[in-house]
C-alpha cells in the first residue's frame, strides 16, 4: 500500500464521533450502569449477558480472521472511502446528526 503520510479517515470512528451517536451511547451506558447498581438480580443477568457477548465477539473475530487476511488492503481502503463519502452526504442532508440527542 502507498502511504502519503496522511492517516486515512475511518468511517467507524467518524460515526462514533457524531454528537447524536456519542450522546446516545453515553446515555445508554449511564442507564445500563445505574440499572445494574440498583437491581442486584439484574446485575447478575447483565454479567452473564456481557460474558456471552464477549465470547461471541471473540468467536466472530476468530471466524472472520481468514476472510480479513484475504482482503487486500486496497479493497478495505476503497470500501472505507466510499463509506466516508456516504457519511459526508448524510451529514450534509441531515444536520440533526451534529446535535446531541437532547437537542
């Protein structure tokens, strides 16, 4: 891969940095944490769920590794670039993406 000295934008990082997405994630995290703290039974159910999600995530990554290794870096870069352009279009057409959920 050719490097121009500039780090390529990552569409996932851009989406997570959108105010509407980041504020929603923060609100959900606060609600989830407060629910776990105030309901002991719910906390134990949540812990089982969290372990299951971690295991499933690890299994999915293990299963995807051969596919990811076969993808050429250029293919991934092109897909990321297209996704970033699509996100540019969405941000232009939907200004509300730039505001936190409460606004």
